[in-house]
C-alpha cells in the first residue's frame, strides 16, 4: 500500500551540462532505458537544468555558436529528451542558458538579451513538441545572494517565455542559505560564515515573490542547505509566501548528500524520506529532485543510487518492477 505521510518524487532535473557531477556519456538507448525507469517510478515531469553553460550546449544553437563561441554538440539532446518525453507521456521543461557572466562579471543586461534570443530560438525549433510543457530559469540564487538584479532577470525572461509560448509555466529553483551552503570544491561540510535566519529568509523572498509574480509560476526551493531539524520551518515559510502570491510551490528534494566531504554521492534513504515527509506536512503539491539519473536511477554510475531507487519504489508503491538494473 502506498504511504500517505510523505510526497513521492514525481519530477526530476536532467543534468547534461553540469558544473560538478560526472557525465555518464549516454546516447539514445541509455536515455530511453532511464526514461522507462523514471516512468516506472512515478515521474511525470523532467526539467532540463540548462540548455548550455559557458561554451557547452545541449542542442545545435546558432545563437550560442555565434555570440558565445559555443561548441557544436554531437547529439541534439533537446530533441532526444523531447522524443522520449513524448514516448513516455512525460512533461518537459526547457532550461535556459547560463553564460556564467551574470555572477562573475555582473553583465546583467547582456545576460537578459542573450537569454531572450536563446528562448526564441528554442521555441522556434522545439515548440511544436506536445511534450514541451514549460520553462526553467536556470540561475540559482539564495536568500543572501538574491538581489534586485536577480528578481529583474527572473521577471523579464520569465515574461518573455510566457509571451512566446502562450502562457506555458515558468519555474525557478532557488536555495535557502543554510549551514550546508559550502563550495562543492571544498572538503568542508558546514558554512563558517553564518547563515540566514528564518526572518531574513522570509523578508527577502517576500520581496522577490512580489516582484516575479506574473512572470514565474512555480517556485521549487532546494532542500539540502539547512539542518534537517530546521527544514520544515523553512518549507512552511516558502509555502505560505507562495500561497500569498498565488505561486505554485514544489520542493526540490536533493537526492545527493551534503553531509560528507565527498561531493557528491547519493543520499541515505532515511534522510530523503525525512525531507519528503516535511514537504508533505506543510502542504507542498509536488516533489522534484536533483537528480534522478545520477543519484536515484537503477542505471546510475553510482551503485548506491540503485538501492535508493528500490527504497523509494518500495515505500511509495510506485513501481511494479523494481528490478530494472
């Protein structure tokens, strides 16, 4: 019998242009097998985390090749993902391009201009796919790093995406500046420079949500940066603010572990379950994750992910065949 005390994971990011986890070098057959596993596990939504990063990209973009000198990919992953999303009746969200200049060089206007060209190109190329169901704004920000420029970026590009696509939903996935917000390039697991309070977090995101309302539809905060004992309080704040501004509230329940110096390995099942119970307790509507294919898939390069897949399937009763490895 399916448990009702926690939210099952029903969405995942697709991370093929990554900062800090290894590529699995999959082609069509491997991705097909993984989409089958996703579907069997109850996943109905996939979010491509970004269409490009710096000079790497997921599809043959003329805009990025011309303006950013990006390398042409050997495989059009966007077309591949859309074809598999269509095959398995899964909704696909297109993630925007990250030049990395927004954070390092503060070229805010340049980032907006380039991003608008990219989403226009993407919609022209792929907007006719019945699986294309939304947009993801890939710039991640926390309570302390969020600024009026970030809110403006979300508002302007989100509005443009919605106007292009006839109102398809736009999603963001910010984070809580908790004690586990440390660099992935460090062996440290705790932030020694202080963290945001619940009051600070609430004030900052009250301001931002009031600005992005109408341009962003879904806010899916990452849930891994705080202590487990603090998480439910932060989740409740996120849900109340989203309700206040008529935004949909999902949780991005990370399936990798931030509690060890090795960055990053699949999370312990009991930790994931605790987080999914906290999201259910405060009334979240959906749990997505970063990220199924590496940290929770029976096809992952990490053996620990295979067990996490089975534990989730057993608990929620979402897979009739948990022996997909």
